[in-house]
């Protein structure tokens, strides 16, 4: 089995997501398995030809729904596709075969394909090389297993950020593929769309907790911790928030660890890393409302 496609499904209709995989050039059910991981125990079980349906006993959230798929997967590689999205590029599977699967001695652990994000206003945004979302990527299953990379049971939001960043810190062989394959469709009922776009502000304190979890995991595994990079990214996000959300995030930073930025505060590298972080595609396209110096002063209080 070459590829396992894991589709977590709660309320959405996954038909188009499934069809977009079956429509792929060279798709063969002997080489590609589709795992539909239902996360609503009260919903009737959905069945499709050549699809394995895994029904949940309780609602656990997308992360653990994906993990159930990972535990059942047989493919050498796995990828995640949300039930309301599609692989819009019909060459996506053939690109995987050519540039990932058939690489011989050059084993690829993570392949990042381009993501086309449909915006609520009807426009589109292109993302490449992302380190936040688990979709739009293909992972070598043996790499995930040998490095004990799993979705956490205690994360309902930012669970994919934890998963991807944990994978990236385990020294993978990464392919940043320039071709667009994944379409993240605008869904006003989805977790990140249902509050008028303020999700990134409201849930960022939880993301700071995720960074703390990753920091602790790095220490457990004996890996170096990049305090400067984390603090630079936190500032790039927090500086663009409304006052109330910004204050909650600063409190979350202090709660995570009073000395979080002790190393970063003493180095000029922070300023350069902030500029790098502000060029990150995940940073909102808004002007900062707080200077870096004021941000650092708040952390010292």
C-alpha cells in the first residue's frame, strides 16, 4: 500500500473529498486506501466503495480522529484531508509517486505541497512550505512511528500545529514541493471561520501552550530549544491583536514560563528573527499595534 488518505469527519459531507482522491490520475484502490474517521457517534455511519469507515464511540475532536486513522493506516505514506476540502489538482497523486515515493535512496520523510486557501470574500491565498497545518503534506509513516509522533489527546485546537512541529524537530528529510494540490475551501461553519475571522486572536493563548509543550518535548528528547524563534513569532502575532486579546496572550506567556524569553531578551538576533517571522505567511497582514520594545517591557512586569 503506497498511500493512506485520512479524512476526519464530524458534520460535513465528505463525498467531494473522497471523490477528489478517487479522481486522481493513477488512483488504484490496491495502492491507495481512504480512511474516513467519523467523529460523531450519533451520526449514521457513512459508507462508500473502497473506503474504510472508522466510527467513533465518543466525539474526540479532529486530532484524535486523525490519530485513529494513523493507527489503522497501512500505507507507506499518509496524508490528511479535511472532509470539507479537496485535492483539486488531479495530478497530485502522480506528483507524489514521481517526486516522493519513487525517490529510491533519497527517502522523503515529509513532503509539503502548495495549499490554495479559498477566502470568505471569494478570493484565494497561496501557501507553500507551511509548518502549521497537517493537511497539504504527506508523511512517511515509518518516520512518524519511529519518532513517536502522534496527535495529543489534550488538544482540541492547534493539534495539527503540535503534530507538524513535532515532526519537523525530529530531523526529517523534507521536500518543499512547489505544485498546488490541496484546496482549503471556505466553510463559514468550520472551527477557524465561525467567529468572523477572530479565531487566530481568540485561540492564540492556547497556541502559546502548544509552544510550551513542544519546548518540554524538545528537552525530554535532548534537542535544542529555539527560544528566540518562538518569541519572535509570538511577538509578530500578538503585536497585531486587539488590546484585550493581546493582554490575554501576554498573561499566557508569563504563565507558560516566567523565564521564557530570558535568552531571547539578551540578543540582537531577536530583532532579525522578528523580521523573518513577520514575513511568515501565517502572520496577519496587519500593521503592528505594539512595538517590540514595549512587548519586551510587558514581559518583564
